[in-house]
C-alpha cells in the first residue's frame, strides 16, 4: 500500500475536513434557530455587497472563500505543529480554532463590510466560536493522524 508523505496534501485534506466539520456545526445551529446566519453567507459577505450574499452566486463564492480560508488556516496550524511538535494536538487545534475565530470576527469582519448580525448577535458569535473550535480540533486530529500514518 502506498503511503502519503506530502505535507501539502495532508494540509489540504485536513483543512477541508475541518471546514466541512465547521460548516456542519454552524448549519445545524442555524437550522435549530440558535444562529442567525450561515458561515457560508458570512464568507460571501466579505466579498459581495449585502444584497448579493444570499444569491446562488454569493453562496458559491462563499463556499469557495470558506474552504480557501480553511486550507490557509490549516497551513498555519501545520507550521505551528512543525515548530512545536504534535503533542497535545487536540488542545493546540482548539486553541488555534479560538485564535482563528478571534482573527476572523474581531479583525477581518470589523474592517470589512461583512454582515452586521455576525458581529452583534451573541448566540451567533458563540455558534461561530463553537464551529471554529470544532474546526481546530478536526483539522489537528486529521493532520496528525494522516502524518502519523504516512510515517509508518
């Protein structure tokens, strides 16, 4: 059996898996009525004006932006693992997810014209925090497990 040794492919898979997990958590909370907006719509609002966010074009661009950012943040997490090692990867991943939430919603969302409900609604902010914690954990777990498998 062929093993995977390419860190770029591992990072791509881990970032995508984390992005899917985050999207599922936020979408579930949206369906339950806890959150007022989807993470896909928030990502689309970074690039489109408000009236175009909920169109099919906005959702496609939101999906692309969301998963691109998921992979870019996974690259940063892999650099952290390279510098500090993979011990306590779950804790590091969740701390990284919390840091990503802070960067996304406190800096990027503040300085761009994103949807105001994402910055002002407390339950939505907490759902996004939960989604980012899940993202960090899933990304770290996937990256470490694929890396360990590839070294054996």
